[in-house]
C-alpha cells in the first residue's frame, strides 16, 4: 500500500524490487511489473483532495468535475520511470547477465534521455511534469451550462492539466523527509523536529503572475525536457520546515550542509 507520493521521485514504481531495492528479474532476465494500479489510485486520491481544497476558495469549481485519463496517466508513469530509472535498470540487468546474447530484447524499458543512474531530484520532477504536459492525463469538465469564471481565474480552466501535475510534484516533494540528511545547525532543530517536519517544496507558485506565465509556457509551447528541468531547477526546489523558515532556502548554504541520499544526488554510471 503506497502511503506517500514521494515514492514517485525516489523509487522505480513500475517494476518489482526486493527489500534491498534491487530489481527482481524473472527466468528470462525480464523485469516484473509492480502494482501500478495502486499508484494510480493514490494519485487520484491526492488530486481529488487537492482540488476539493481549491474549490472552497473558487466557487465555480464546485460546478466542475475532475476527469482522469488513466491510460494516459499510466503512460506518463511508464515513460517517466523509463527516462529517470532507465540507466539503473540497464545496469541491473548487465550485472546479472554475463552473456550479451542473453540480454532481454525489449530495449524500450531502458532510458537514455537522462545520462545518469541517479538523476538530481529537480531533473526527476522536470521529467514528470514534461510527460504530464505531453500526454495530458488530467481534465476538468463542467457539470452545468454557462458557469461563470472570472478572467483572473480563466487560466485554471485552460491549464488544468498543468496545474494538477504541478500540484502532484508539490505533494511528492512535501513528503520527502530530509531532516536526517541535514547537518546544518539552526534554531528550528531546538524545537524537537520530527522527520516529516523538514521536507522539500517548490516555490514557482509563490508569485501569481509568474506562475500563470509559467503555466501558459508549458501548456502552449512545445518545450524540451531540458526546458522543464530548468523550470524545476535547484533554485525552485528548496527545503521547507514546518517550525519556521529553513536557512537552507539560501542555495549557497545547501552544498555541504544537506547530504541527500543517493536518490537526490546525480551520479553517472
């Protein structure tokens, strides 16, 4: 049972792994598909709850309904995990298969777009957003005719898919506990912090006009993966503390003070 969407950023949810996080291969050295439907259900729960909260502030959303294209969403997960974990998958197979002739023939599960076995977390977030924008799994439909949407809120209807994908990234980051990887001494640590008090967040939405321009760019323009990675840069994904302002929101302090686990660090094979 998936309880935290941080797993989407930290682990390959598409194929089964053992308790040491190593891929489990069948007798043909092929990967075994995991419970992807469980991930889809968890995404649906989070998306539905997030928009319920928004609807409390935006009355017109009470006359709308969320529609999720599960085929498209599954394709998002398939292509996203291929790009982010493709090299790790390949290395896993090569470490077990001594003869190249025994390699599996289905090369589509290996990704070469991101040249790293452990991409930076902002590259993972950018890749997820990219495939959501390409395949558009999230839609909004009106349940009544002629609903009134102010001009200021029109972007919500136009860029619903992109806003939802961004919200999912924010949820994923908010469940990435980072306290045990931080060696920076700050006042907040004296307030008996728990693991889930220190997480990650993304700050693009803090400036409303900038956020709207960002949404229009990723909705209407055919951007590359590298463009999305730039949007999700180290300056946009920052530490967040529930007890106060985290000093590590200053990028200059992060290096040397926040020792992320392998999944946060880029390491080329």
